[in-house]
C-alpha cells in the first residue's frame, strides 16, 4: 500500500480536533501536520516507530503524539467526523456492507451458516 501525505482538505477536518499550539515560550512545538503524517506513515506502511522518516519529526515525538491522541480519544473524534462527511458526500454507502460471522461460535451441535453455504 502506498503512502500519501494529508492533503489540505483532509487537514482542515483533522486540525480542529488536535490540541491548540502553545504560546511561543520555550521550545516550539512540533508541526502537528508533520506528526500526523508520521503516524499515518507508520499505520499505512506497517513499519515500526523506529523507522519513521526524519522529515516527520523524531521517532519518539511522533510516537508520543500518537499516544496522546489515543489517551484523549481524539482518533475517535476524527474518525466520526470523517465518517459523517462520507455520508454527507455520499461516499459511504452501507447498503453494500455485510457482517462476517465466521468468528462467532455456534451452539454445540449446530452448523455455522457460513460453513453450510460453502458446501
């Protein structure tokens, strides 16, 4: 799977959920867009945090930002907004979705529906 950085339209949707930049005192905060691109690079490519390209910030900074987003449920907020935008733009269509029940155990002695349809 190839990696694509966040474009301007997507960034507008994501940015409002991220923590505000601190006032300019002391060490300046890392560029949040670069950090998000670093996180998406790891998720998309499957590499480890150790392999984050330097252009997205240090590996520890990118990983710490990822942990911050997890701890504050910011990923869920971003996902919900993008999902709602997908509905609004008619890019998400649940009429073609299905549930895979192969991991749901059946009662003893019954045959799974997915197993029965395979025969």
